[in-house]
């Protein structure tokens, strides 16, 4: 029999429906991979093999009765530990939520279970989704399954914050996983590990039941082996939710059925501001390759300008921490999660002790930045100005899309770096998001597709950005790149 863990979402769904193998066989194969890799990769915070088998049995029983299996029928997935799951620990990779078992299910995870998916476990991430390397988790670093080809054994970052998701999909621990993207946290990890991930238009997937980082930016999306698998999973995840006031009240398109790699009549914009001095040569080459591939698919390449790009990163690192400082004020040790109560302490002492013990260094840094920019005397100087810049960035994209249909850019400024390499330099770490943040600030759909390997044998990703609500255009351009890149590389197993 084929190694079931080498199959993607579409292959598993179709194979289970046809009776080539059972959903239980698939679940057990992936459960075995999860268990075997955990000590080496640390991709999961909690494994739930029984949940995967339970969902698989339900799918097999439906098939036996001749019932419809759902769009994700028989597909076991990893769930980023930012999504609330009934009765299963949900921590956001923070000590302050260790042991928290929600009594409710996030809308996105419930939609996936309703579509026939099963849960292999809760995936590790940067604490409260704050990070670009998965080094801020209370539960330890996630290790990328990739290694440089120079013979060294340096542990590499799987990207962040969805590093557990990217490592697990790349290492064949799951065929797909949920991610969240606030400033690049689906796209950058996907690029680092040679997989595909899409951040849909803001509001396309409900935020209800997802632990909040920055509410005006957070968006859930799928991470999988290829474009088709992302389209399938996104269809299951998306949809209007009255419990989320920012949810889009729009029908979910049939993204999988409408996939097409034909780019004839389409214009692809190349933003001149993204070609920065000192850029990595391999990244530039992959970008040029992407341009050639889309030309080959029939697209016309046009030069565009996004003049306020240089202000995107500073604006993001004002807006996101400001919203985080507000959102994270709820973790005080009173009703749930960690409580640190020193002897003789009053309420304020308990707040201070709980937060000091519960939050990691990066979370504290961002809360402090956010509280500062929201404080009296600084609100107008920083937060208001950042929101004005955000509006200008949105206008840049609006103007650009008058002359093109999608935009092509690198996903990240480099391939994966070694763990510990940037951890002492927050600014260097934040620069990992330089190409991803503008689309987040504008709320636009954007995806990363593998483009090839650099000279060290590490994956590089190309980013496609589309108009609001045009996930189809983004997926189609991604498919055109995917077909021409012919990326089949996977990490050599060492774990």
C-alpha cells in the first residue's frame, strides 16, 4: 500500500471516498508519525490520537451507509493551539493558559469537524502568536525538519508564529494544519518549510474562539502541501459567523472547482519598492523565476508602485502591540489560567505576579510597547499616525490593482535561519515580516507557494497578493507557479 502519510488532503479525501483505504488507516498512520517525531521536532503541545481515530471511525461509518463524507472527510489535521477546542488544553503556547480546557469550540475548528476532518493534536506556536521563529513558546522551540546541505546539524527555525503547523505539514506529521496570520504568520513559516499557506481576506474566516493577538489583523487560514489542498481546506474553514462582528456576510466560493493555472488576460504587478538594497541573491532569483513562470502561464507583467511600503513595518509594530496590550489585559489570574498569589498579596500584587510568571519576554515586550503607544500624550503621536499610514498602504494597493490583477513578491527576505541566530535582536527578527506585513495591514488575501531551494538546499517561497475577496485569483496564480516550479523537495528524514 502507498505510504498514506505521503498523501495530501485531496488524495486522502478522494481515496477514502472511493474505498482505496479507510479513514481509520489514515488516522493511525499519521498518529504514528506524530508520536515518532515529537521528541525531535516538538511540533505538538498536545497530541490527540483518540480524536483523530474517533473522527475517522465516524467517516468510515458514513461511507458504509452511503452518506456524504464532507469536503474534508477522512482527513486528519493539526490544529494550531490558538483555536479553542472543547475539553482539550488550549494555551496559545503560554504558561498563563497552561491547563485551560475550553468549554466551547472555535467556529473554524467546528466547521472543519463538520466537514469530516479529525484532530491529530494541538500544534506549537510562538507564544500568543508573537514571533517569527517559534522560539517564544513556553513549551519549547519547534525544530524545522529541514537541514542545510553544508553538512552542519544546526537546528533551523520553522518560521513563526505557525511554526508547529509548518513543521508538522512539511515533516508528514499531518497532511494539513490550521494557521493564523497577523503579520505573516501563515506565509513566512510556509516559505521556510517548503509548503503552501494562504491568509484569506480579513473577515473571511471567523475569529470567534481564536485566542486574540491583534483583532484588526488576525485571520485564520490553511497550511498544506499544495494549492489545491489549501483551496479545499479554506472552503471548509470560511463562512459568515454572527458571533464575530468582523465576519464577512458573503457566500463561500467554490475555490477548488474553479482552480485554473491559465493566466491569459491577467496582469501581474511587480512592486518596485520590494526590490531592496542588499537583498538575498537566491531570493531575487526565485522572484525572477516566478515572473518568468507567470509569463509562461499567459500573464502580462507590469511594474507597480507601493510607495508607503517602507512605513508598513513600523506602523504594524505600533498597531499590533497596541491591540495586544488591550487583548491580553484579560489574563489576570482571576477567572481562569495561571494564578500567582504571593503570601499577603493584594489584588494588584496578584495581577503583577501572575503576569510576570505567565507571560514570556517577547509578550511582555509587546505589551509594554502597546501600552506606551496608547498612553496619554503618545496616542496621537504613535497610534493615530500608524492608523493613518495603514490607510495610505491600503490606498497604495487599491491604486495598484487598477493596473494589475495580482501582485507577486518574495514571501520572506531570506530562507530559514538557525534557532538562536536572531533571538537577541528583536529588530532583525521583526524584519522577517517586511514583505508579509503590508497585505495584512490592508486585509488582503495573500499566499506563499514554494519556489525552489536556495544554495544551502533550503526552501524559498513566493507570495501572491490579491484584491479583497479575490482568493480565487490568488489561488490560481499560486497554482500556475506551483505547476511550473515543480517543487517536490521534502526534508531528508533525520528525526
